[in-house]
């Protein structure tokens, strides 16, 4: 499923092997609504997410780089549910 989501958005504005900043934004808005909504400006939040994922600084997010986001989200969810179960 993770591969299918990546492939669905990759290549609409860039290479099919990576996500441009705009492709990542659309992916996050459609697949994780509310993810970019925080106390800070949505553009600033998007910029921070993109910079943190683009580890090789090629102005795109490859699938391995995208997996970092997925891993961090899974770890945060796991921590949340562990804390909920402890109370």
C-alpha cells in the first residue's frame, strides 16, 4: 500500500522515481489530511518536512527518503498507543 501511494503521486510534476515538493504536498493533503495543519504557517511546515526528507538535497524525495516519513509516523503512532494503554 505504501508503494502504491508513492507511485500514485510521483511523476505528476517530476520523475516517476521521486516526489517534487508539490507532489509531496498533494500526497500529504490527500492521504494525511490535517498533517500540515499546525500552529505554524502551512508553507513553513511543508518546507520543514520537505527539507527533513530530502537528505541528498536533490530537490526531490525518493522512495527511501519517503520511507523516513512513514517510519516516523508509525513510531509516533506506536508511542501514542503505548502511552494510551499505560493509562
